[in-house]
C-alpha cells in the first residue's frame, strides 16, 4: 500500500492539532512535519513532502507565496489550501499559484483525510461555496483565446481533459479511455503545459471555455 508524506502549515494550534490527528489516523499518510510560520515551512520543503496543507494567513508571510515557492521546488507535490479566507482574491490567487484544492475551515476538518487521499488520486477537493463561486466566475469571464487553446490539444488530450474536468480521478479516466494511469498522467502534464495552467481547477476553466463541457454536464 502506497503511503504519502504530509506537511501541515497552520498557525492556529487547535486546527493544527486536529489536522495532525487526521493525518495520523490515515494508514496511507505519514506526517512529514508541521510549521506554524512561513519561514519554518520553507525549511521543511527540503523534506520533499508529497502533500502540503497550507493556511493562507501566516504570522510572518502569505500562504499563497508559500504555494508558489513549493510549486517551483516540488512541482509534483499536491497542495491543499485550508483557510478561513473564501473571497475572490484569495481563491483565484491560490489556484493561479498552483494549489490543487481549497477547503474552508467552516467545513468539517475530520473529512480532510479522505480529501487528501482523493487528491493523490487526481481529485481536487473544493468547498461547495468555493465551487459555486468559481462556476459563476467562469460563466461571466470567458476568454478570447478559446479556439487557439483548443487547437493546441490532441484529440486524446481533449478526451482526458473532458473527463478530469468532470471530476474523474486519474484511475477512472484511464479505465474509461482504456489507457494506463501513467499515460493519463503524461497527458495531463502535456495539457497543463500547453494551456499554461498549474492545477486541475485552472484546466477545468479552460475546458469550459473551450466548450468541451457545459457548466451542468
């Protein structure tokens, strides 16, 4: 059974202790370390954790800046924001920086363990209110380069993007398209590069804009 290391970056000690307990209760997760500040978290990046749980409001810096640092040093790592900030600016900045998921602290933190495991399967956990906001923004913020973006993808890449945009995991996408998981992962990397995106959510934006899926498919 594959295991994944988790770095928790959280300055609220109550929340930190809950997240530690969540990680320790999952047999597939190991605790790579905890940090209560931006400075301490940067030092932990040397341990190359598979997953980072990052709070945005840190006492000595911005968690979104840490996301950018992490994506540069650890491009294969998954990053889940867990924050009380749910406004437009923070949400958009987090995903543009490279976050893979975004959960609000008003959601049950006890479910974070299953969200983390889903993250490693290709899911992008997003709080319902965040998802609704992203959909509204998408519907009212079309981009002009849709046609060009679509033409850069092969038909197989479009098939993969369509399925991951609908919430399919990498395993389910591979099974549906009769491909190996490794091949799907390669296609996703090519999609991200061609569309200049860094996360599943940004790819979903592009899928909508390219007309590959409709808002309520």
